[in-house]
C-alpha cells in the first residue's frame, strides 16, 4: 500500500532527538514508528499503552500518609541529618539528573 497522507507535527526538539536515537538503534525511522503507532491505535481501538500519571510509592506519597506517618518520616530525616548521614544537596541533584 502506497503511503500518501502527510502529518505535520510539532514536538519538543529534545524529545524528538532522543526518540530518533532510540529508533535508530532499533533500525526504525520516525515515519515507520509513527505508522506503527497509528496502526496499533486502529487495531486496539485506543492508545496502545497505559496513559496515566505515575503513582508514587506508598512510602513517598505524602498525600496518602497520615499526619503521624509524615511526622515520623520527617523526624527520621532530621535524625539522619543530625548524625551526618545522607547525601549532600549536590550529590542528590546529581542522582536525580536525567
């Protein structure tokens, strides 16, 4: 089947570049990947993957903690700080850098 429809999309340049790198390693072009995605949408009748907000682990989700749990976590963190344990801000930021 000849491809004749054209899509014009605006995407974040960094996301596009990152995706192109991955797709290149898979031996796929952006056009082929988009075509695959659209075929899956047609076949499944929806987005072919789960679309949702990430859920924080229970131990990190402040909204799901009781006041007592939150105070306990904060006190444990302060105790680590007083004991000289933990990471420096620079080390923590470096660990979180993507």
